C-alpha cells in the first residue's frame, strides 16, 4: 500500500509541547460510524460499559538518551548522541547514533561528564556492529543493575524529536513522560495514551464496573522513525520486547466470553495483544519480541476498542488506526481534529476508536 495515502497536513502548532493538567483534562474525540463526539478523557468511565476491560502498558521509560565522545583513534573526538532502543544482553543495547557516520565497528564511545574525554565518572561502550540509519549495537563496560544506574545518572528522558526540536527536556518531563502505573524499566518512549490517566479516573472506572489489566511492552525508539519507503511492504519495523502474563490472558478471554470488550490503552498494548492472540482471537501467554506491523487489511483478533493519541502523518501508528477504524473514517476524524484545535502526539489529546468490522 502506498505510504502517501497516509499523509496529511499537520500544522506545527498542533503538536503539544506540554500535557494538560490534570492529565485527564485532555480532550477525547470519540470516533464511531455515527460521527464524532467531543469529550474529555475524564469522561471515559461514562463511555465504557460495565464488564469492559482496559489493558494498560506498565512499561517504565528510562533516560535513554546519552551524550558522549568517540575516543581512542588519536584524532579529534567528535560528539556522539546515542538513543538506546532495545536491550540485547545485560551489557548490550541496540541504539541509534547521531552522527552515525562518525562511528565504525570497534570504536569506543565514552559517556559522562558531558562527554568529556576523562575516566572519572565515565561509562565506556564499544561499537559491536553498525546498520542502516545510524543503528548500532553497543557493548558497555558495565552490566546489569550497575549499568542501569549509570544510564539513569547520565541519560536524559528521550522526548520525541517533534517535541525535543521545539524545546529542551527538563525536570518536569521526568514525571510528565511516565504513566502513573509505570513499573517495568525498559522503554525508551512512553506508552502515551496511558499518560492521560489519574488515580481519580481509575477510581471512577472501577466504580463503573470497568476492569483493568496490565501488560508490558518496552517501547523502542523505532516508534519515532519516519517511514522512508514508498510502499508499506518495504518498511521494516524494529522489534520490541513484550510480555502478556498467563493470568492476564485468561482474564481477558473470560471478559470477551462474557460479552465484555477488550479496550487497548494505546497502540503498544494493542500491538502486543494482537501478537499474543491466536487465529480464533484467544489471547495466549506471551513473552518475547514482536515486530508486528499493522496496516489496512489486517484482521484484528484480540482488541475491540482502542484509546490512543493523535499520530503524525505517514507514521506507522496512523496506519494502525486506519486499519482499526477504516482509512476514510480516520482521515475525516483527523481533519475534524485539526479544524477543532485538538492537540497531537505524545503530550496531546486522545481519541476513542471503535473497530470498523464491529461497528
């Protein structure tokens, strides 16, 4: 399918640079066959049914953007910015490097002290391999919890480039860019639909008979990458590690058998549940990597309703929501959202989408 089908004009000022306060004050556009209805996220408990189950991604964002310098060649030491995106061993990470052309296999990058070429308080990593688009694999000189502590101390929150290009990351982002239920360290991007939830909203949902379950998908920096191919068939998705515990899978299957709906909070939860589902739509226990790429024509099996933010033009996430609710409907919904001043992307507003084949 041609990628330009998923293009649209998004004014730069529609990209939110800060979240709404409180979080559940964000606007919510309900998209259904009968049209569009404006709500706030705080009204969600009145939009879902008793017996429905929300599925959240409980991953926790790590400060995965590191700045260092290449050392050891006996020449100028260029500044290197690295964004970690998937752990491959206790001491190894796949990452994106900028500028990647300054690195070769065998090079050492020293992080810490603002990239100063010194040993005190520094963290070294060796480039093990190099791929396309600045992708590298790094082997650090520390591992396990010690490495985690060093990354936490030296790294910064990896805000999406569409935000980071307009303002610097600051201390407020350390809390703004985590969900209230973040638990499992490993993501380098937030599951942003979950950012809208507050303790008060969770209590109202429970009172309304809406259940909640938690899965884990460590969102990778590949979610920020533009689709450069002209056809979706030529785009390569980066894999991400996820887990659906067996007891969670069992309760989701019981929910649907009783007539309840599985409501994915975010495209990350949806992608993981669809990766874990069998051909009949039963969710199975899952632990491993997924690189599922969902475009129109995909037959959804595990998820009935999707709560998600507004995504960027030509992105894999806009392709996913177009598959879920229909391309024509989503093109119309996004045009409506832009005309009505909805805020887009990670800190922006949300939409509640009904599955096209169930409408």
